[in-house]
C-alpha cells in the first residue's frame, strides 16, 4: 500500500511539474513572439520639418502640439527660429499640421527668435506665452498672444511684453534668463506663470491671463538650467526642468504649486545628439505621456535641427515618476 501511495504521489508530482513547465514555456514563447513582432517607427513624430521645444494642450479629446520651427541651414550652429508651428492628433500617431498660427513679427515690440512657448485655455480663449527677443529692451522677453481657437490665428493680447529682462536683474545679469514660460491654472482658478534660465521664476497671473498679480518669486532647484513644466497628478504637483548642460530632465514634487519643492532626481537622460532637452507632460485618454525633442532626423538633425518625440510616462505607487525610456517606436 505504501509503495502504491508513493508511486501515486510521484506521478502527481511529475504531472504537476510538467504542467508548470509547459505553462512557463508557453508564456516564454508568447513573450518572445510579442517582443520580436516588428513595430512601426513613430519617433520623431514630425519628419518633414525640424520641430523643437514642444508644448501640448489636451482640449476636446484632441492633443494640440505647439513647437518652435528649427530653420538653421546645415552648417550653421545656432538657433534660427522664425515661427511657431501647431499640429493636432486624436491618437498621438497621426498628426495634422495647421497653418502657421504665430510669428515673432506678430508682436510689434519684438525683434526675432521664436523660442519655447506654451498654450493654455481659459474661458474659451487660448493664451500663448512665448519667448522672443525684445526690440528695444535688451534681452529675451515673454509675450502673450490670444485666439478663439487652439490653432489660431493668434494676435498680441497685451501690446507689450509681459516679462522683460530688466524685471529680474536681482537674480541674474544674463540677457536670456527670461525664457521658456509654462502656465498652470490651479484647482481654485488661480493661474501661475513659471519661467527662467539659470534661475527659475514664478508669479501669479490675474484672471485676465495677461497681467502679473503680485511680485516675482524664485525657486531654488539643483542644477536648474531652463525649460520648467508644471503638471499635477492627484495631490502632487510636479516641476520638471532641464538639468545641467548638455541637458537631462530632472523633477521636483510638492503638495503646493508654490512649494516647497523636493528634488526627486533625473527623469530623462541626454536627448541623443541634442544639447537641449525640453519636455511637455500630459494626460490623454487616462494615460500619461512625455513629449520631448532630440536630433533624431538624420543625416542633418542635431542641436540646432531638432525633432519632437513622444513616449509613455509611468508613476510609482508613491507618486514619483519612473525614468523615461526614449524609443524609436514611440506610440503605436
């Protein structure tokens, strides 16, 4: 009887072992098949023009992408940007280009340089905060344009610069510290403007979105270079920014949009052959996305001929963000 019982147990063990082994084998085979299935190359997302400094707005189930247009000829190693571009998509794969909505020339007080910018909607109006060279006050400035549609046409909303270089001389003496505006409207309706290079500034905006409401503050962040971006998920506010030079992307977190901010580390590594690393972070269809640029269009792409890319962004249970994995496949 004992021998029969032992034999039965052995057969059961062998059967169970075979079943588990076969299940693992099946999973490995499925995983291997999934990993080797060819995927479409979707990064960069725009391939007929060089696009840089992305910002994005989700509005009415559509993503609107705003970007500067890198126009430096091959051999010229400086930023030549004379207009901003706008694209729209309902799936982050297929993009529609719209007519050029805005140029520095649309601001009578501006000289040139269509540097980083961002659009935000409020009360059915779309406000575009842009970086331009001022025509009479030395240095970079921030202007505001407005439109009734996310694709424009936009026009100067203020008739003068919102931020000029002489407004921030107490922090830094450089002429390009007033760049890269990002705007966030908090849950209580208060709007905030963040911007800066080598120093990170912020100020409240009045409800009309074209005037500051109070004094300019600064934020102390490790190795802050430029390109601040504010977003919120749950109870956490996130301030991501370009870190060091050549630039990585780092971020900090806070329970308040005005801080204090706690530095959390690197979010995105060096953007390939581009010295700059400029991000936008959005939630679309219950997924989070990281939008950035690289020098991905070859043979002539690089620091002054950049291209916008998109990859998924993931969060940990404690709210921190996982390191972005830049891919050629992008969003499928």
